[in-house]
C-alpha cells in the first residue's frame, strides 16, 4: 500500500511540474493547449468589453430618453395648467365687462346706496384677480391697427386719423404675457 501511495504522489508531483513549467519544457500537447487558451482569452476579453460598451451605450441612451420624457411631460403639464388658467380668465372677461358697463351707467340717484359699495368691491376683486394673473387691458384707440391684437369690425370714413389707425374701441381686449385672451374690437380709419 505504501508503494502505491508513493507512486501516486510522484505522479501528482510530475503533473504539477508539467503545468508549472514554462511552455518550452512542456510536452507538445500541453503547450499547444495553453497557447490556444491564451489566444482565446483576449478574444473573450474583447467580446466582454464590447458587450460592456454596448450595455453602457444602451443605458446612456435609456437615461437620455427618460430625461427627455421627463422634461416633455413637465412642459406639457405646465402648458395644460396655463391653458386652464387662460380659459377661466377668458370666461370671466364678459363679467368684468358687465361690471364696467354697469358702473359707467349708474343713475345719479343710486350714488348714495349702500349696496353700490358692495358691487364696487366685487368689481375691484375681479380687477385684482386679473392683475394677479398679469392680465393687461388692450384699449388701442389712436394706435396703429395690429391684427394680432385687434379685431376690426368696421371702418371709420369720417375720421381725420391716418389710414390704418384705430379710431374707436368698441370692446376692450385683454392679454396675459404674450398670449391674447381676447382681441379688442375696434373701428379703423380708412
């Protein structure tokens, strides 16, 4: 038994020496296999690097797409909110006009009435609401006609004003920022 164990240890030692020895000292089979593995390893490394680069490119593309999606949805949400505000303000404009007409045409005997003070307070609240949303009144009498801000509903042949000048504002227009909520209805000198 001892002889067999010693023989196995010697075989193992030879095998260890064979794999640990430089390629010149290895049998041809082992040297050729080792060279093939060495040649295969760089290509596997190159494949792994290419796959890693592909994954990195895909990740970066996905990140960019997500950031673009996020910006787009934020912009769309902001636009929808702003459009909703403008729609509500546009719906309030006839009420503001009615209050102005009512206050401009008060009979003289109602000037001392206490309810009139309440109505004037309501009108001021509407005006404050418009001011809070940076709504500007367009009353272009005497200015050149601008089709982006004004809507001509007639011409004024009797005016001494230059042609293309607004002679009368029939209904005030309103704008907020660069958006026209309602164009001013005007007469233009011909």
